[in-house]
C-alpha cells in the first residue's frame, strides 16, 4: 500500500481527537444526570472507525452497534445533532427518540447503530444485496464486537454473504470483553478472524490501535468487494479503557491489564507520537486542533441544552402516519 499523505494523516488525527473528546464529555454529562438512558463509550477503540471510514467512499454505507459514537463521528456525523440525541432533544438525529444506541443518518450512509448485540450483522446482508443489485460499486462496512461474533446471526449472515458474494466488510472490534465475559473464556478459537476460512472469504487479524493498518486493510477489502469477489472478515484487536458503561467499575479486569493498555496502547497518544516522530505535525498544530475540537464539543453541548424537548402531540401524529 502507498504511504498515506500528510493531509490524510492529519485528518485522521482530528477524527481521533474528536471521538475521544466527545466521549469524555458524554461521560461527564452522563454522570451529572444530563444524559439519561444508556451510554457505551468507545474510548480506546477510536482507531478502528477512523481508519475504516477514511478507507471507504462517501457513497458507501456503515452499520454500527451499541458502542457506535466513534463510527458516526468518523463518518462525518454532526456532533451537535448527536449530542442533542443523547439529551433526548427534538433536534437530535432521531428527534430525541433513539438516545445513544440508535443514531442514524441516511445521507451519510449511516444505516443505524443497534442496541441489540449482533443486530446489525443480518442487516448488512440486506444492505449488501441492495448494493449488488444496484450495481454502482457501493460497499457496506459492518461493525460489531467479539460478543456478537458468538451469535447465530454471525454464521448465518457471513455464510449468506459469501454465497452471494455480497460487497460487505465485516469488522469485529475485539475489545476482549462482552460486558464482563472475557473473550478468551467464551470461545475455543480465540481469533475471530480465523473463522473466515469456514466461509471461503479473506480473513485479516490486525492491530486495532493503529489507524493506518486499519485503513490499509479496509481499503484492500473494499477493493475486493467492489471487484465482485464478495465479503471479507477483519478482526481488529482493541481494548475499551472504561467498563461496559460509565457505571460499570469493571472489577472483572486486572489493574495491570488496564494500566498496560492505557499507557502503551492508547490509539490517540500513539498516533500523535508517530506524527511527531515523522515530522508530519508540530506541537503547536496539535494544540490548535485540540482547541478547535474543544470548541466544537462546547458548541454541541450548548446546542443540545438550548434545543426544545420533543412534542408529544407531534410524535403521536407521526406515529399515525407510519
């Protein structure tokens, strides 16, 4: 693969920082009671959506899961509308009705986050079939976790996608835990990516903390799909720095394990260091990016706070129209 341009590298760094700062602010707002319902941060996993979404085209589609804020931001979603949705306001992506786990933006090809574990995997088959029938060369990227890979729909969907050679890229974000169940204790074959051989499709096992490796792997899989050769399975080894949600103390994980991943495998800090080392960006430029992102987050929160609550009568009328 050709070396990525400095412009693309800087763009990916901006997205990494946007996701990290958005999630940090969301956690803070959740703990102060401004965000209700569920919240599943993807801090520690940011490199996967950033590398994957940079590798595909605007005409393509993504399907997300319950830990999907990073996927949406990497795809270009409006953080103001996202924050408003988390606040349950009428200006949110789904008019305040979906909350954190179901953000959708059809114009950006975001076919929805999904609160059901593995729920997005079978949707990818329908989306992939639609793309194949349309004949315009679109591909679908389906994100899911290691827990979802143990659902029956994983086998059914990958098998059908392989049979019909559908243009779907399956990305397993293996963060080692399905809530509190350690992946190593729940499956006999610890590498999800090796399951690709059962369907006769390409399988890749990569470092999920490196956005460039993810970019290159997804780019290759997208080319494979656009050529009519069918789906690919990518397992990105990653780690969530927090518990399953902000109220989860994650006592099922050892302190040394957590400290290792936070200190050694932080995708944001490591990518910054790489760009410094390769003289792609300066410290002053980094500070400027971070300042701009902080302002965007502040504006997003202000937009959400000032936005009106959903109107019950309007909601009921729209339900009747359905």
